[in-house]
């Protein structure tokens, strides 16, 4: 499937006036700026379905929409302090969601082109058997399916570290976990990927 450009994206309706309550949003913004967990949860609950539906309309893929939604809320909580209130909170979240969707489409092709390099990185962790003896073998669809099959925590750490290139310290801050947990989840994610992919490599090597 060709990678869509911003001109190919489906039309997404701008936020309706009823999506947000200015008074409630102001309280949520103030709480999130202070790092209050209750405010963060409330903001997430208020906007999560709306953000997901925007991403779903743009991607037409539930898993991709879920991944994009996670990125949107990570970005919201990282940048809430920079929200100046020039527009409604829903408008700010809407623009952020659309921009993340567009960047997702732009990066998708590059990720696929570098998929062999990502496998090599996994292979350096003791998975030399994953290296195909035939460069014409397209492992990308199997890897994509394997990543989607990972538990949510493993998948996010794997994508942030091995694909996006973030360090464990950065991942720990974004996901509010320890660096040790990030490293552990990455190790487990790579192990599950190896388990999933090795049969495909083994079958292909015998052809």
C-alpha cells in the first residue's frame, strides 16, 4: 500500500463546539500543568474517544489509531505547559492529533526501508539466526504483525527505543516508568519478536 501524503489524507471534521467545556478544560489544564494525576486521567477520559476516532478516520486501521492516540496523549502531557489558550483546548488537541497522523504517514515508508537494519539491531542481541540468507525475502510484513502482537507495554518501549531511537532515560520519563523497567520490557519484546519470527526465517532458509 503506498504511503499517503498530507494531500491524500481523508477529510477530518474539526472539533464541534460540544467536545469541550471551557471552564472544565481550564481546571484540567491547571491540574495537568501541576502534574496532578487526577487531572491527567480526567483529560484523557474526556478526549480519548474523540482523538481515537480522528486517528481511525485518517488511518483506517484500529491498531495504528490506538498507537497514534497513545502518542497524542504523551505529547499533550509533555507540552501542556506551552498551551497558551489562544484557541480552545479541543482545537489544540485536534491540530496535534492531525500533525501526529501526518508524521506517522511520512515515517511509515522510512520505517519499512530501515526494517532490515532494525532486525540487525535485534540480531545483535543474540539472534543471528534471524538473518535471512536471501536478501529478496521480505520479512517486513511478518515483523509488523509481530510488533502489533506484542503486549502494549512491550510494544511501546520497543517502538520508542528500537524504531524511534529514544534512550531508556527518555522512555522512562515519557511513560512514567523506571529505566530498569524500560530495559526489561525491551528485552522481553525482542525475545518475543525472535520467537515469532524465527519460524519464518527457518522455513525460508530451507526453500
